[in-house]
C-alpha cells in the first residue's frame, strides 16, 4: 500500500523528460555509454592471450587479465548511468536543480569510463 501512495499523482517518465533541459544530458550520457560499448566491441583483438589492466612505471605490467575482462567497464558504465538516471527521476522530481546534478553526474561518469576504456584499448593494441 505504501508503494501506491508513493506513485500516486506523480509525473511519468514522459512528463519528466519533457522538462526544459532534461533530455539533453540524459541522451548525452546514454550516447557515451553506447560509444563505450562500441569502443570495446570494435577494438582490434589482442594478438596475445593476456591484457594489461594496470601498468606501473617501476615494475611494468602488474595486473594482467584475460582480454574478455575489458567488458567490465561498459557494464559498470551502464549500471552507474542507469542509477544516475533513476535518481534524477526519483529525487529530482521536486526540484530541477537536483535533477540536473544527477544527470550531469551521469554524463561525467560515462565520460570518465569511456576515457578509461579508450586508454586501456589504446595501451593494449
């Protein structure tokens, strides 16, 4: 019963996305997540069976994993951006400022993980 009172007379996703300036950061974050998935799947395959995930200038590669472990970054990006969009909807319905904070945080997270994926793919190719 408490769940019904929480959703009673609340705006829908469509009404939330029609607000001024809400759709642009949401689409930007989702576009960056999609670009992260494309970067990982279109990267040239590694000729060796190991993948350097962490490199130290003093010791060399000190965290070597299988090349399929690179999929963790787009999955993490998808989960965090999805959580940010959900929090922007739930928390930001009352004020536009909180919605924009969560949405632009999602853009920053997606951009940071895309940059990390680009660095790892570039370093290992």
